[in-house]
C-alpha cells in the first residue's frame, strides 16, 4: 500500500487528508516513481482552495517530486527502473509516496544533486529559467525588479541573476528577508512595508526606471509594478499570492508608457521533452557547481501526513525559501 494526500472539497488546509491506496501500473508512456522528497508550491494552495479548481473531486495535490523509478511503461525508452528522476509537471497527485508521471515530464537527476535539493528547486528553478532566459532575456549589468525576492522562486532568481551578472532589485517584507535576498545575490532590496517601491526604483536607477518587472504577488503590486517600468517596458505577471489581477483597463498601459504585459506559465514555455532537457540541464549545472544553493531549513520539512500543517505555515507567509514533504 502507498499513502497520498487528497481532498474532497475546496477550502483551507483542514480539507487535506492522508489516505492509503494501491498504485495502478504506469500506462505505456508513463513511469512510476517512488517519491523520496516532494516539493510544496504556492500554486498547490490555489488548487486546494478552488482558485484553480482540479478536473474533478476528490483530487490529489502537488505536481513536483524527486525519487527512484520503480516501473516503466512499455513505450518508455529513455528512462529505466532504478533511475533517479525529478519532475514538476505531473498530473495532480505528487503529494504521495508513489506517483505515475508522463515519462517526457521527468528529468534524470545527476548524482551530484540530492532528492531534497531537486524537489525543493525543480519547479522554482524551471520557473526562473523561463522568466530570466525566455520571457525576457536578462542581460549582464541590467537592473530589473523581482517581487518576493526571499521566497522560494525569489531566492533562486537572486542567485541566477548574479550568475548572469545582472542587477536584481528585490522586494521583501522584513529586514530578515532583506538579508536573505542580499546573501543570495540580490543587487538591492526594497522593503515594501517601509518604502515606496516605485520611488525607490527611480532613485536606484537615477530616474530611468526598468525595462522589465517580474511580479508573482498580483493584485496588491499591479499598479506599483507598472510605475517601475520605463517606456515600452515589460510587465511579467506570473503569480497572484495577494489575489488575481482582474478588471484591467488596457488604457493604463498606454498612459504609463505604451507598456507590454504578459501572463506566462511554465507549461507555455516548457512543453516538449527537448525544452525540458534544455532548461533542466542549465539548472542542474548551476546547482551541481554550487552557483545556485538550495538549502531547506529542517523546520520546513514535514512528514507527508502533515501536509495540512505545511500549508498552514506556507500561507502564514512565515516561510523562507522552499518547503518539502517527506514520504
């Protein structure tokens, strides 16, 4: 028997329950993975709450984990039983001791990277890859704004930006988070609780403002982010931790300087096996060489059965970096 987390109705963390089940064999294009570490991501809370409803209820949760392949489907040739793999784009159900995953969505994990490092960084690292390398290609010495710089995605972005020689200006909500972002490689930090972000950006850039802003916060930072952009700048809205951006009057983009806006997602950039290989190879080389460090605090590792508690802590905004479930 295996264990998984599922929910029968939308709501707060209390709707999550651990249940036992018998895993089905993988289909011809799938692999079965015995998960060793499972990534917890903010999007999981949106699915649980009903903001992004799953296809049906009851539903599993989670799309990211690392582990060992126990079975492979009949058509799978590039992965074999015993391989170490990591995935971030599975069907819902990665909060589980065993999960069947499309083989093309799994990457072979180099031995230099632990299961915990992989599960803590794969979705977030692929996200930073498409944001900084594809949505807009950040150049050396280029200043740009990245909201929530001490979060799981933000800390990887700080390190990646430094590796690119770029100047990440990070927003944070506390002095402790400011220090965390600076240690990770942020060029400047702005505490949005004490400072006017758009005014600080203008000061930092000598009035020039920025060509690109990356915003995962959503409703609370939408206008502020637009105010940080120079003429024909790009607003990259890739999340909504404060609520969704809705009812946008497109005229505001004209008023603030003929701005561009995009709402990208991982699936829109990493769709094929080739795209996954390109992104994961770049990410793995940065982690294996120590350029990107992925450390998960012991306080943010939870037994699988404590998913409820993990979600409570995540939504309290008390976490820094990544959190994990351990089967």
